C-alpha cells in the first residue's frame, strides 16, 4: 500500500486548557458529532453538531465539573454513554476522533475504552487505555473489514495520571495515527479501514460486553470529524496526437475520496470517448492543430478535481525510408531484430520517434531493438510514428516469431564417458513449450551416428534411468563405443526434436571393466569426461593408453586462468584403461574451492583438455 503522510494541524493546544470555557473543540462543516456534556442534569447528552447524534447515559454515570464546563464520570461496570448509529461515518474515507480525559490511576486488569465503535463480534474501533493488560494508550482496530487486528500504541506515562489530557486518533488513506496532547506519538499503515453495516457507538464502554473493558475516570469532551476528501489527478497526458491514429490517456488519481470516481469531459472535441477513467480519441482533420481539453473527476460525494490540457493534432505528411528491416519478417525465439527509419526530404524542426510493440510504447529513440525470449512465439506488431512540429508518418511491421525447440539438457553421461550397467542416464527438460504434466522422453542408441539404431526407449516419464533398464534384454557388446540422444514430447503433440549425439564406452560391470583395462588391446590415447560431474568430494578421470610403450603421462588440473592446481604423473604406464581419482585437493593437500576446473592429459604426441565442476 502507498504511504500517505499528511500532517493534520490540531487546533487544540495545552495553553487553552483553562477553566471558564464551555468547550475546547470547535464544531465545523466536517464535524460528524460533538459532545460537550454541559447539560446540568438528566440522562441525555446532546450533540452540538448539526447531525444531532444525541445519546443517553446509563445508570450510575455522574456529572461533575470538568476542565471545560461539565464532564461525565464513570466508576463501575456498565456505566457508559450509549449513542445512536452515526450514518455519516459510512460516507467518509478519513476521520479523526479527539477526547479530553482524566484517569485517576492505571489498573492492569482493565482496558479503559474512551470511545468504542463497532458491531459485536464483527469489528471494533476503540481509543483505549491498557489494551492487552499493557500500560499503554491505544488506537485499537480489529475485524476483516478493518484489515484484521491492529493495535497502534504508546506507553502511558505516569505524568498523565490524575490530570486532564487530550488523546486523539486519525485514519486517512491507509495510515492510522495516534496523538497525545496534540503531538503525534505513533503511526502505522493498515490494509483498509471501512466503517460499514450496522454499528454501535459507546463512550466509556464496549460492544463486546466484557467486564474487562470499562472506563474508570472522567471524560470532558469528545468530537468526531471527517477529514476533507481530496481528489488529485496525478497523471500527465501526451500533448501530441496524430490525425487518424487512436489516442489513449489513462487517468491516475491520488484520492481518499469515496468510490466510485467517475471521469467526465468538461471541454473538448465531441469525438472524445471516456470509459471509466480512460480517454479514447481518434483525431480527425478538423482536429488538426491545438485542442483545448478539460477533464473533471467526480467522487460519490460530488467532490471534484479538474485537469486542463492542450493537445496538438498533427496531420500525416512525412515520408520516410525503412532501413531495418525493409518489410514484414520472421525470426526465431531468443533472436533480436533492429528497427530503424529516416525521413525523406526536408522537415520542419526536430524529428521525434515513437515506437510501439503490440500496442505498448517501447522507445522514443531513433532505433528500436526488438528482443524475444522463449515465450515470444506467435505474431507481433511493431509500429513507428515519426513526427516533427507539423507532420508525421507511420509504418507497421508484422513479425512472426517461430518457436525455437529445445531438446532436453543432458546431465550424464556426457561425451566419451564410461558406462556400466548401473550408470544413470540423467537429463532435464528445458523447453517452455512443453506441457510439464504430460512430458515424456524418447532415447535412441546407435553404434555409429550413420547407422540404424540399436535400441529405442519410448514414453519415458522420469528424467533418470539406469542403463540396464534402458537396454533391457537387448544384447550390447562390451568394450565398444556407442552413441545416444534424447528428445521430449507431450500430449499436445509438441516435440522438441533430438539432442546431439553423446558417445560412451560400454564396459558392462566393474569386473568386466577390470578385465578390459588389463587386456592387450590396440588403443589410442584418450581422455574421457570425469564422473561424476559436477562432483563432491571426489571424481574419477578415465584415460586409455595405447599398446606402444609410453615413457610418461601427466594429468594436470588447472584453474580457468591456467594456474596449475595439481599434477598427477605416471612413469612407464602399462597400456590399456586407467582410472585416476582426484579428491579436490591441491598440491599442498588443501581443499580447492567450488568452481570450474580444467584437466589436461599430456604426452609427447597427445594433448587434450576437458572441463569439470566442483560443487560442494
């Protein structure tokens, strides 16, 4: 909610607290009710305001001398002043309540309601002392129509006991305030405060009928005022319009006025239309030039605000050349497109540009860059109005944004990984065009990317699957490279297409792997993707070494800037397959921080570098 910080000048001052006056507060045109309690006797208390909200005192309430004439005094439970429903409060959006009171002493078992408005068990507004058994002065509100429970409070000073002082509260546009002796001592924001429905008003009592809520002390005077309603038009219109092109102006109001608020055309062209608080106008040739327009906002109580403006209508005269693009075009999602145009021939004054995309203003620069995302699929309209002091030109581009399909993102196994029967194939869906609740996957495995597939697994629901479950009973020769790819589809027929192929080396199980690594196979040098990746706290790097004798192999682990973190060297390694474990420690045995690292295999005739991610 927007804060409203409006300072209310309270006319009351402590210097006017003197005997001999019959009233402290002055009634005015905004006074809802004002009770001075200056009646000499009887049970009736008279409202000195024009609304005549007269009330009755219950048995036991005494009359005594107050600070200003007479006061009423409460000494026992059930003593109170009962007032009629004040209908005028239902028609105000802001109010203030002030009272002159005297409390002989504080009682921690009681809450002292000075004035209490509400509907039993529904809502309540109360100025009270000691709410919640706390030694405080409170502006207490509760109930759904008041935005829930809220207790604005300040400590009750002992210096205020057994003496007359003024307590006051106000509410305006979502802000509650609490005053003591004309000084604002606290404020807070609340969602709403709307006095509605039937309600009771009591002085010295409460609508709940609780023995814990009873005022003990004296009340000299109470006044309730409505706050002046204010309507202010805070928006500003465009002062240029174009002949034959729709003009739209949405009015923004800053108001504590009671809804509804209507907008009316007080002066201006006849072809202006107003719907709610929006002005619509398609200027015609007879409107070319300056147009004097006046709008007036009116609330439910006939309070008004006025806005005057001069809107200049320009006729279509300027021709211009398209630079980019030269006509309707098609692009793909996540692509961008630059639009530009220049006027042809002389022009009168500075050229202005007004770019719109799908009816929304997007730029006033000489060029406009249209950028798309994965939700941009479909037809879009980019429009340009180019104008100077006397004329304008316009052009519209129709842009078709084609869907960019995104196959699932493969997590593992990645390129040239070793795969066993218990290896998990894992991926994630990233195409926003898929319907998440019905997305399924298809995996294909081939021996080479040019030959027919060896295995297809369709209608996979999960995003991970063991290789043994993937191939089922299909025989796969161990010690060979294969290639796999994945696609996603949904129940609506949307299909992402397949990912690129990822190669893997199938070794069956650990026992078969050890046999293969010890075999006298004719291999080339190879560095495979580490597994797992990302990893924590360790990962395995697999390499192959050809039969030809190699004197030395070195694995270097480096930061992205090339700084070496760890060297792992082997002298005279045996040919075959080798696993190298890295525990994420540097040469000094210190754990490396999270991040992306390079690892490189280097021999006299071979060098290859891959990336891996340490994620703790």
